[in-house]
């Protein structure tokens, strides 16, 4: 095997030195690449061309469907938590994930661009934060490609701290029919059907996943209302507290995911639907809310034409895509529980509490045309243009309150009101147009050396233009060692809520906002000296500018307005290794360290873990049986400036999965225990909540699947 790897490495180096960089259609077959660099370690999101992971001009991770199944993950968040430098924190609203990469933490505007088959699933209202996310099941996922660091030179806005591309399965991968079901703790019931075959010359894949859960029911000892109650009780000893804490979280939901993928010759058409129903509020606006429920419908479709032999030197792709999303209330959110008495603060007694139900409906259309040109010796050029039109076409709001000039809520005269198309609704209906141009050159200027330089120009209809460059030098230092020096700039466009929020007693928009920016420098090594061992190390430093954050208003004590205020700088490292100890046992692990400083206060930026460690052992205890054990440790999460609570506690979670059968077998089954030792783990909550956000205790699930030929 070692000789074969040396021969293949020499062959590839010879091809690169005599013929220049190969176009996408000329790249070695993935089977050859996987033989050299390890199964599944091919990545495309770094440049748009398929490359072996060690040679990609980015610090990246690839996770295959097999790995996802082996580790017992059933939701996207469980997979992302295993990536070096990635951490999944929690928001109070619906317990949505906050994807934190390399210490870059933002509660309301996560800095990671999420793609499905290369197409963004962001929204205008809150950018990368999907208000009614509801999780994402993994049975339909073929592989996940993730890069840490900036990606705006390729993907434009929001590819700030990282990019995650979720690639769904094709007909060839499914090759028949698979059905499965899963039962577990917290009233969990899930089922799926995957089908792939050729129909009338088309390769067609159909994927259906459905599930329901009551959600984890960990107890919240005290919430935001607990603090309010304490303050008012100090003014009036006869006051009766309104808080529902201690009480359990509310995390039930019903999910439906449908996807279709059809391809023939140079054409591929895909469509999908994600339906979320009865999505409970989590911890809502910071106070327990057993009533509020939301739903969301997300439709997507794309048509792709790819001709790898458009002409002698051109590989051309055109794509048209559409994405429609909504957030709608089934029961409005209870922002403040019933019985709250604001009379001592200049307000009124609120017998029904403070209730609000914002709704938004959006449409997104994208068109792009790009090509790779290989007609210049040792160069592979990527040129592209694109257009985006996003429309926040409908906004509605239900509420039962107004606010006094000092920001204290009072009952709405005559009861509740449902606003639609009125000047007083919380955000106006707006649209956004973007034109972009990209250029990139992959230059194999010497044997074992490749230099990638590129930039993307974006023009926004609402705030102007931005240019984001990237530089990458990759040196194949030895046949088993690659070295990378990387620089990139990225930006996050202000969301519509940051630009246009109005009539909000807490958060107000600012139409004059400019994008956040980040400059990142990375040095990375990938070392694969033996067939059974691989290691990687990456060092990074970055600086963020013009960070969009809420700044208290001087004239209004209870409200804040979004401003480009302050910056952050950080540095750290990521270390990862894989060791096949024996034919039956494999160890995979990583460790990440980061330190991020808020430049305004010159203190730790807070909330993100400074240390993370992950270890997974896969033990083939019999030909058809696999035992997977995972350990995930999260440590040293300091508080941001102004938050006087003690630092968040460290935690270590252990998961255990026993699996029978592989994906090609007719029968398969699995039994999994999550948080095996029932560890009490929490994620940082907002500073106005006395405690933190509890994670699920011990839970179990069992699944079975069956394949038809």
C-alpha cells in the first residue's frame, strides 16, 4: 500500500509539473484520490473543484454518511459538534443552535454560512439564524464538507467564520429502497424512506424523513421573569411572582423533510420541502412559555446544467435556484408570563402577560454562471457571475401590548390586535438585489507548489459594494506531508432585522449599517506518513472589524440600536489525528484552543469555549457489529464584559452506539445512549437570566432499517 501511495503521488506530481493544473473533468478519478489520501477525504467547497483534502486551499473537514451512522448521530448539530473548532451552543428562542467557530460567538447572527448542495439556506430577516430551525435529520445526507475560516471569496456574504455544505444522496448512492424507524426518549418517533433508481433515462432519488418529539425536559431553576419578580417584590412585598420557574423546557416539535434529485446527461434538477410544526418556544424570550408554538415551511428547487466539455478548455456550469421560507405562529409567544404587574414601573397590570407573534415570509431567487478555463499552461482559471433577488414580501404581527415612552409594556386598548401591512408592524416589507463577479486562479508554478489567488465583488442594492480576496499557498512538502499558508477576507451583510427593525421596545434597526468584516491568516500541516495514521495541525489568527451589535440608546433607557461598534481579535490552534490501531479498532480525535478578545474592553469576548476535545473509538467487535464510543469535552467558557455571573461550568459528555450491519446489508439496527453518565451540562444563556441553558440528560434510542433490492 505504501508503494502504491508513493507511485500515485509521483504520478500526480508529474502530471502537475508537465501539464499544469488539471481542469475539473481531468482530475483523477475519486477512487484513485481516495486510495492515495484516505476514503471520503475529497472536498469541493474550497475552490469549486474536487481536490484531495490535504491539497485543498483551506482548513477543512469531510464527514461521510458512513461516519455519521457509525457515531450514532441523528441530527446535523450532533455531527458538527465533532469538527475541530466547531461548537454548538444554544439560543433561548426554540433552543436554536448557535454555531460557534474558533471562538466567534454571536447569539443573534451566527457567522457560519449553511449550504445545501452548494446553495445558501440563509434568510433576509435574520441572516444565518433561522428563527424556526427545528433541526435537520441526517438520513438523506451523503457527506458534509466544512471549512474553518473565511469563504466570501467564493460564496459571498455570511461565509464569515466558516462554511458548511450539506450534500444529499443521489440515486447511485441509494441504489434501491431503504426504510427505517427510530424510537427513543422524550417521546421520540422517527421514520424514513430512501429510494433510488433509473426512470426513463433519469437517475432519480427520493428521500422522505418524518419525526416527532416532546423534547428534552430538563428543569430551568430560574428565568428572566425570576429576576423581574425579585425587583418588583423589593418595591412591593405583597407582589405575587409571575415566573413559571422552576419548570421544564418546552421543546416539542413535528418535522417533515422531503427531497427529490433527478439527473440525466448534463442536467440535474432538485427539489425539497422542510415542514416544521408545533415547534415549542424553548425558553422563548428568556422566560418559560408553555404556550407559544411556531411553524415553518421551507421550499427549495434548483436546476443545474454542467458541461465539463463545453469546449476544448472550458468546463461550464449554470444554475438557477429558488428558496421560499416562512415563520408563522400557531400560538403567539408569551414574552412575559400572565400576572405581571408593571404599575410600580409606570405601566399596568398585565392579566394575560405580554404576548407577541411576529411572522415573516420570504422568497429567494439565484442565478449563477461560472466556468473553469484550462487553456493556459499550469493555470486553472475560474470565472463567474451571478445575480440574487431576495424579497421579504409579507410581514405580520400579533400582539396584546403597547409600550410607554420609557419602554414599559401596557395593555393594548380594546384587547389584542393582528397587524398586517400597517406602518406600525415591527419591520417593513423590503427586498434586496445582489450582483456578483468572481475570479480565481490556481497556479501550479513549480513541482509540488500551488498558489491560489481569487476575489469576489458583490454589489448590494441596500448598502453598496464589497470586495473580498483570498490567497493560498499549498506546498506538497513530501509525499506524505502538505503545508498551507492561507489568507482570506470575509464579510457578513447586515440582516433586515438589524437594518429595519422598528416599533420594538428593545431592539431597533439602523439603515446606515455596513457589513462586518474579518481578516484571517492560517498556517496548516497535514501529515499522513502511514496507511494507518494521519495527523493535522492548523494555527490561525484573525481580526474582526465593524461588528454589528446593539448599543444602548442615550435618549431611551430601555432600547438599543444596532451599530457598527468595536472589533475582536483572536488566535488559536486545532490538532486532529486518526489512528487505525488494528483492523478492528480505530481512534479519531481532535483538540481546539482559541482565545478571542473584545477590543473595546480588552477582555475575553466570552461565551465560546477556549478548549475543546473530542475522542471517538470505533471497535468492530464482530464482522457485522460495531461499537462506537464518543467523548466530547467543552472547557473554560468565560463571561463577556458586563456579565457578572461566574464562568460557565465545563462538561464532558459520553455517547455510546452499538450498530449491526452496514449500509449495503439488507438488515440493520442500532442502539444508542446519549450522555451516558447523565452529566448536568449547560450552555451560556443571556446575562439577564440567572442561570444557564440546560442540555439534555441521559437519553436512548433504538432503530431498525431494511433495504429492498
